[in-house]
C-alpha cells in the first residue's frame, strides 16, 4: 500500500484497496483502475470483487458461457469490452452492433435501449437461452454499462503504474529524485515526498552549492536537494551556478559570488541559499550553523560588491582575480553577527525550502510527547471517519474566515516531522482557542476525523494547547537559575512573591550562578502551577528557567 507517487495509485483510497486486494498481476491492477470510481464504489462492486479475488465469496455465473468472458474479473462486470463480448457471444451481435448497444447503455438513451433489449433477448433465446435469463443478463449489463471502464485504457494505465512502482521499489533514490524534481515548484508535495523517502530509509541531503543539480539528484542511498526547489531561485540562477562550478569547486561565499555570471545572482537568492544550508559544507571546523549562517548573511553586501568589482576588472582586461590563485584571494574574513536561535534558524530554513530541513521544532519536545504517548501523524495508517485523535505539530497556513452565519472559524495544516493533516476549528472551539491559532505555533490538538476519503483527511478540532504551556503544566520540577549579581533581599522578596501567586504541584529549585559555578539549594523552596506566563515573568527578571517532566 505504499503507493505514494505511483501513477493512478496514489490516493489513500487506492492505497487501502491495494492493501485489501494484494494485487499479484497486471490484471489485478487494471481491475482496480476500472473499479476505483464513484459508480463501482457506491454500488459495492469493489467489496464484491475483493471478496471473490480472495476466495471469501463464491464466483457465480448466470450462464456457463459467461465464464470465458468474466473469468479474469472473477465474474464481476468491469469493462465495456465485456459487455460487447457478451452481446456477441450470447445474442449474435456484430462488433459494430455491440458497440452501438454499449453507447446507448452508457448514455442511458431509453429510446435506443428498447430496440436493443428486444434484439438481445431475441438473439439469446434463438441460441437456447431462457427468455427470463436473457432479460436478467441484459438488465445486469445495462446496470453496469454506466460504470463500465475501457479495458484497453485500464491495462495501459496499469502497465504504467507497474513500471512506476517497480522503479520505486528497486531504484528508490532515482525514483524520488525524479518525483521531487517534477514537483519542485510545490513545496507541500516536496515536503510530502521528502518525508516519505526518509520513512523508506533514504536520506534527504541538504542543498549544496558544490553538489546540487538544478533538480533533485540521486546520491547512493540518498537524494540531494535541488537548487530549483529553493525559494527565490530561478532556473537561470541555478544554471549559472552549475556553469560556474565547471571551473572548480567554490571555496567561500565571495568566491562563489565572483564566479557566477554577473546579474545571475542577487541578495534574495543568496539569503535563500544560505538559509537552506547550501553553504554549510564550507563551514570551518569548530563553528555551528547557528553562528555560520548569520555571518554569511552579514557578508552578502560585501560579497556582491566584491564580485561587481571583479567583473569590472575582467571587462577592463585585469584578469588577476580570476587566475590560478582566485580561491585564495576570495576568502576575506566574515563579519561577526549575532547567533541565530534554533527557532530563527528553522523559520529561515522553512522560508527557503518550504519546510524544516535540518531538524524540526518539535524535536525539543520529544520527551514530553513520548511521555504523553502522542503518535506521529504518519503513524496513523488510516484516519477513520469519526475517530478521536490527539496530535502534536506546528501550525502552518492558518486562515481565519467567516461562516455564512457570520461566525469566525479557522483552517490550518498541522505538521510534524513525519507528515501533515488538514484541520478545521469551528466557531465554538475557535472562541476558546483563538489565542493559540497562529503560524509556527507548536501545539497539541484534540479533535475528531470528519472525512477520510480521497487523498486528504480533515480533523475537526475542539481543543488547541501550546506545547510549551503543556510542558509547564505537566512538569514535576522547575529549576530557576539566579545570577549571583542580581541577588539581594529585595530581589528575593519579589521572586518569592511572584512564585507564591500560583501555588501548585511543580516543585521549585533555586540555583545560584556565580560566574559559571552553579550551587543548588538542597530542597525545593515551594511548589507552583507551571505556566508559560510564569516562565516569561521569571525570564524578564533575568533568570534562566528549565522545566523537568
């Protein structure tokens, strides 16, 4: 059932019937293609077909002569060609006449159906078939003609589906590289498929100015992120980077900008490349991406000016900067810059590639989410309509709207590191949860699955809580680090007054930080009700705070 990105078999409904049927040959795939449509679904034909295929239901034919035509579909009328063959064999129709009957049935043209019914029954009785049975067969064909699918079309689709699935099973890195390159302009699909490839045991490598192609590329048991999928990067810019790379590997930001064709790269593209991690392979030992990326961003203007001067020198015939020592001359020191927090780094990364690439904001909450036994979105093999669910994730694309009754409601997508799901918060729940409904909020939601048909699932949300608030409320201990320089009688009185305002069950421990030497008071000084508000108040007083579950 892992048929994401497999031609015609990608929807959750198709995945489910694949799991139920367990197709073994091309005929099985062709039948699923023909049956997975509203008519056969509503008429229960798929359930009937699967039960017969699995030997759970006896295969019956109204006449023995019908077995030859319907054997490959276990006695179920599936294809338009079967109707035509039955008309030929049972009633003596020519192929042309059978096709006219098929058309009349499919269009439900009553004025044309009457003469065909008479002709079919007459031809069948002349061949020894009882009139009542002939009428029953004609009614059966007329019933399913509206659903009937062209077999040659279905076989062609099935063959292409098999080829696609074969590549996915046996050459997964090449398969996903092709799929991701095809969907490079749709960040939601890039996120979906990049998540699945990791579930399948592959690695998604970040973009790299020295390694990435225009599209995604296979690298052993991994896929390298493509330049075209980075926000703010056009195909012309990606092409210019690859052309410049033909002269040798880039060794620094300044070296990179200087070798790119003049006008092919701008500030926005450079910011996106940096935020996406495309220069991380040039990072010196001992540095971290939280320090490296902001320093690169701070150097963009200087690098662009440096490159402009280099191009002007080249136009004037002064080619020294592009000689053999270019790499050495284009490594100026980067300016110092404030370190990015993990949140800043991930927000910028998401803006550049459409999702979190190096890590996920939920990672820091993993111990608590594990203790609450909250499952990943992708761990729900199937969202069943009416099922109650508790999910954790990051809110994305939150939109507040007005209903026809004039009430406000909110729609958003909840995403974790594994997948995402559509959520709706109707007016009653929105009134109590609105303060927590904003983009990039890390939340725990409770709700009910409203729809589980097709390729998308909708969860009707009745409660939304910030994960940080949940951490604070569930914490067993609160450690407060007090800078020794701030401690005096007035400071301590204010501290104890603040902590006494919210009594609860979370034990409070005080740590005194004297120049890096931390001393903890032996026992908890009191117990509080944990909250994000309390944490903010303590931080404003110059304290460091840590909750322990």
